[in-house]
C-alpha cells in the first residue's frame, strides 16, 4: 500500500480554475442577518423545507447505487471522504434511503464486504478508473478523516433514527480507528495519523490539521464513553495553535523531536485541505472549552479577507503571504467561521460573492463545502457542546 498524495496538490488543483455559481447552495444567505448568532440562524431559517442543495448533490455527485464521485478528476474517483460526507448530509436531510445506499456501496467497494460490527475493515481511500479501463480500488490505504466522519455518522444515525445496527457498526469502526490510526507521539500523546500506513518515517510523523474536527471528536467521546477522542481534541488544538503562527492553518504539518515542524513534503502551504480547519472552527459549539482557543488560532484568514476582500487560494503559513484567487467553495467553508467570529464584514462579503453570477456547473469539493457551510448557516443542523448532531428535522420538523 502506498501513502496518499496530498489532496491539495493532486485532487483539487483543477478546481481553482473553475468559475462556478454557489448561490443555489445558500438560498438562506440572502436573508442572513449580518450579526446572526448560530442560535438565531437556527431559529429563523426555513429549517423544515426541502434542501435543494442536497438534492443537487444527489443528482450531480452521486450515482443511484450510492457512489459519490468527483467528476473533476481524470480517474472519476470516489473516496472514503466523499462517502462519509455524503452520509453526513443524508443524515442532516433525514434521507435514510440514500444514507443506506452510500453505506452499502462503501461496504462492497471500499471495504471488500467486511464492514459490520463483527468484522470491520478500514475503507480504502480511493476508488476509480484504472489505467487498463477497469474500475476498482486505486489505493487501498485508509484515510483517517473519512473514517472518523463515517464512525460519527453511524453513531449519530443510530441515535437519531433509533437504529442499533448503525450504532454497533460505528462503535466497531471507532475501535479500529483507535487501534490502527492513532499513534502515541513522544512528548505529545495520542494523535490521529492520516492513515495506517506511510506517514511515519524515522522520527518524523506527518499530520493533517484538517483531519480532526472538534465536534466529531467530542461526539465520539460522548457516544463511546471512552477512547482517545478527548485527548485527540486537546492535542489537535495544540497542533493548530503551534502550526498557525500568523493565524493561517497549513495543509500538512509534522511532528519531530518533540515539536511541530513544517512538513518536508508539502512545505508550509495552507490551501485546499486547510480551508476545512476554518470550517470546523466555525461549526464547533461555543460552549466547548476548546472552541474559542481553536478559533483564535486561525484568525488570520478573517483579517486577510478584511484587508483584501477575498480569501487567498494559498498561504505560506510561516510568513502569512497569500497568493491566488480562491475557488467559490472557500466562501462556503468560511461562512460559519465568520458567523462564529461575529465578523459582519466577512458575512456580507460571503453573501455578495455567493450571489454573483457564474457558470452553473459545480464540482464535488465546492458542493461539499457549500453543503457544510450553507447547511449550518441556514440552520439545518448544529453540533451540541458534547458533539451530538441536532438536525432541524429533529423536534419541530418531526
């Protein structure tokens, strides 16, 4: 098995050149008050109506058999990340049929049929068209961020849909993550490694700050009542603070000789992976004691947008120098971040940019960021302080 090539350099490079229209993903942003708190947004949005952005995702980024695919890549790839995100959005949309389709496709194609509470295999991270034209697994290594999200999806689905089979599978998957994708780093403690193979060489361990969403870690800790999840949350916040000297998160970092250092493979760039660090910070519940320190560590992006009117596509995090024009999906990722900061200017800029005319074609990653960010600011879901998911259909919409 080979280590995965960083997605910031391979998977998403083409997206920055696409001009796309995301206004359809954020129908509520036109009504979004400049100083809304998440609670106000949750109460004021039309939470019980149809989620058109989810329907568009199903229509354009998911096959009928449950395969989520990225048409912007030459191999027309599917990833464990895409499957895990799709399952989360299906849960937010109360769409159990498509949740089951994505779970079934993942079980058959990424886990070789071994994906139940008695025998769970970490899903392969990449599946697509091979050089000979056949279709199948391209890289059998796992992706720990996708595995975390999938375990979280299953545990929350078991709770919300009262389906113990999901709960059992989610717990089994979490156990496998803890066993194979959590390393005890000398001088730090438990840390999520990007996958079970290929990320530790000698005394250097490569890490990805965007792989550790605080609400997901809290949710696993709450549902499982044990494991490394709260320790991972604390150490992840330490990593974010140490690797973001100017308030910008890197795509990749490394641990060496008792300290966080610049990753020798990808350098100090923060771009397509790192944009999720701001998104996760914005989605964290303010009552979580790590939420404010996490958010404060990455204020550089808000300051840059205030100065220039737009987020940069890439940032050299050790100097704070930004370059390039960000793709539209960045605005989706940053919307909850601006809301959490109470940044009225940032929210106004997001509304204006997301409403700008453009091509109607949306690519996978822009859709994903739009669903996460748009769904949150529309009040379609929120994370509680203990990490539990509260979708809008639970309660008033039932």
